[in-house]
C-alpha cells in the first residue's frame, strides 16, 4: 500500500483482521444453516406422510442443531478478532451454557404445553362437544409467553442488568408496536376471535375471499384447508375486517346452478326437465322449496337458473351430481346447450368461402 496516507496504512491490519472475522462469521452461519437443513431433510424422510412435520420433534431438533453448531464454531471468529476465547469461555461460559439451556428447555416445554392443550381440547370436543378452538388459541398464546419469559431470563444469565433490560425491552416493545402495527392488529383480532368464537377448528367457512376448513387458530393467523387440500394462512386482522360465513353452523345450504339452452328449444319443457331432475335426486332437501326459472336472455342462449337446498356436508357432491344429471337429461330430451361460433370468410377471386369454427 505504498503511496497511501499514513492513517490508511495504519488501519490496514485492522481492516484485514475484521474482514477475516466477517468472512468467518458468514461461513459459520452458512454451516449452521446447512446443519439445520440436513436435520430437516432426515426428519422429513422418517416422518410419516400423514403427520405434520411443522412443530414436530424433528422440526424443533433442527433449530436446536443450528444453535449448537453456532455455539461450537463461535471460537473461530473470536480468535481471529484477537480475543482470548479461552478466557471468555471461562468467564462467560457458565452463563452462556445456562442461557442456552434455558432457551432449549423453554422451546421444548412451550411446544409441549401448546400440543397438550390442543390435544385436551380435541378430546373434550369429542367427548362432550366442548369448543376446542379456545384451547388451541390459549395454547399458542401460552407458548409465546413462555418464549418471552425465557428470553428475558437467558439475557439475565448473560450478565444484562435486570433494570436496564426492562428499560430496553420497554423501548423495544414501543418501537416494535409502532413498526409492526399490522401484527399487533392481528393479535388483537385473534383475541377477539377467541372471545367471540365465530368459528372453531373443523368448521367450513368463507372468509377474506377464501373458502375452506379451519385447521388452526393462533394469536397471529388462521389456517384454512381448501377443497384441493391446499393450506392457506390468513392473518387475523384480515378475517376481522371482512364478512365471514360459517357454513358449518347451518345444517343445510342453498346453491344455485345455471344452464344454457338454445332459443330454438321449448323453454317450458326445459324448465320441467331441470325441475324433475333436481327433485329426483335423493339428497335434495325440501323439494317444495326447489325453484327453477328463466334467469336471462343472453346473446346466444336462454339462461336457466335453479335453486335447491342440501345438507351442508353434501353441498359439493350434490352440486356436481346435479350438473352431470341435468346435462344427461338435456341429451336425452334433445335440448341443445349452445356455445358461441365464429365464421371466417375468405375471398378467392369473386367467390366467398366460409368456414365455421367453434370458439
């Protein structure tokens, strides 16, 4: 570095040293992540497909393995930084070990409490019909409270003064509250959902533009399993702000179907065919309430609308059955279901050649 200012030449060794420390820290972090992913990979291979991996012992073990990897490799950047890592271990080691032990025990205990409360709620629901949603929500809330207490306790073991720690946590809480307003709204909405309980685990609901079975309720989010088995996670503040329909609370449900017929077909005959087909289905309820009528006169068809009532759990299957049954009845009766056509005209000399294509 000949020609560089004196201060730059003096700083060169320190810059190189801290670059090495930074590089070693990054490598250690990457190695810890690889250790965690390796444990997750092995865990997913041995976990049965009918069991959830998230929250399982293997999932927790992966986080613990990453933590231990970071601890075991931490002397490397400390040594590169010029610290006597042996002396640090002797002075801070017992507190660090205690802090890690507290966090590990807290993770295991908190997840055990949450799982136990969920299982207890499920058993109570099966035996007495009690609402298990409140147990699941309370379990999640207790888990996060245990985490918070464990973090504070671990920091005190590392030598942080209790009074200073309280002040720092208070300021940090205020900053987090201002910066994460939507998250706080989700927590508040989660509390209101737990108190009012417009739905519970196992209910089939329509909320926030989605539809599915409620599989989990936490202080922050609610999980829905849709008909195609996809699990959608929705924040509680979105649920609280949108209209919600709980289909499970209703023993029966109405659905509408629409059918198109040609303008050349007899409308009264088509209406009779649809009505007879619907009433012939054994799972249609209150056949006297079944309604069939002309819905609209479209550009290329007459639209028929049908309304019927079914048991809520059979809603999807009966709707599919009737759609198929009406199509088959139209075929038997010679009723046409029209669809738009496109006519292409091509000129060859003075002759026009036409070809009809289906859209």
